[in-house]
């Protein structure tokens, strides 16, 4: 399987999985503040599990603890700088419908970074065996469905049209396609680079989840349903991470 087909397989893996998550979230949105708070909390728990039980363990395993921690630090610094820039935007400050845009932008960047190593993994698997590569790509596709839900929630809350949400998802999927070409073309990938990229994505997601999504979910609704939703999201994330 050549570079073009590897790119296409990896790109479609990201696009289909993320789009399914977006469509599912779109169909269940606008059902009241309690439901919105619960969904935000669920996606927060899901993201915490993905970061804690998949991204960061892989980063530490591939490049070692120190390299992974450096990546996390870079991700957190990056998101703080970007957050300060977004906070100074008059549009975001004045338009109440865009109060979720900052979270959406930060999450989109995190998933673009996160998808590059996944694309590299798909491309590397395809280089070994087409069948194994396709099987691995399908597993990633299923895994991307909840990630699509995570991306979609703040965008839908900001009244972004479905067309533009799917366009954003397409750009995020491009990073996976590019990663597939890298994984197939290069005989050796620097473990340190992969570890740092996973750490950066993990740092961004941790910051956004704890500082943005959980806070917004609790502002939407007060009660134990928020706590239970976070826990359920984490349980689903654990199950996905260990499949």
C-alpha cells in the first residue's frame, strides 16, 4: 500500500470516527441546562481517562518519564499563552454565544497533535501488513467517535453550524493522514519526538478539561449528576483505552 492509499485510509479513519461523534452530539444537544451540564461532565471524564490511561502512559513508555513530562509542560505553557491571547479577543469577551469557542479551539489543536502519532502508528502497521494496518485503523476509528463528541460539544454550544464543525473535523483528520505518510515512509521514528507530541497533547487536554470543561459543566448544573457523569465518562475512557 503506497503513501497515497495510506494517507487516505488514515484520513478517513479520523474523518469518519470524528464525524460520527459530532453527529451523535448534535442530535442530543439543546435539551436543557441539566442535560448540557451532564454531557459536558461526561466528555470531561472521558477525556481525563484518555489522557491518563492512554496518551500519557504511551508517552512515558516510548520516550521515558522525563521526555513525557517535558511534553506535558510544553503543552500547558502553549495553552496558557494561547488562552491569554484568546481572552484578549473582543469578540470572545462580548459575544456570550462564543464563550465556548476558546475550549473548542484549544481542543482542536490538542487533537490535531494527538492524531499525528496515531497516523504514524497506522502507517507503520500498514508498512508491515495491509491487513493488520486496516484492522488497527478500524480500532482507531471507533476510538475517535467519543473524541468527536468532545470536540463537538463546545462548538455546538457556540452555535457553530454543522458544516463548519465538519470542516474543522476534516482539518483535524488531515493530521492523521500526514502522520500515516510519515510512519510508512520513514524506517525509524524518533521515540523522543513521538513521546513529546503525546505529552504536549496530554498537557493541553488536561488543562482544558480541568480549567474549562469541568468548570462549565458545574456552572450549567449543580448536583451529584455532574460527578456521576464524570465518573461514567472515565469508565468508558478506561474501557476504550484497554481495547
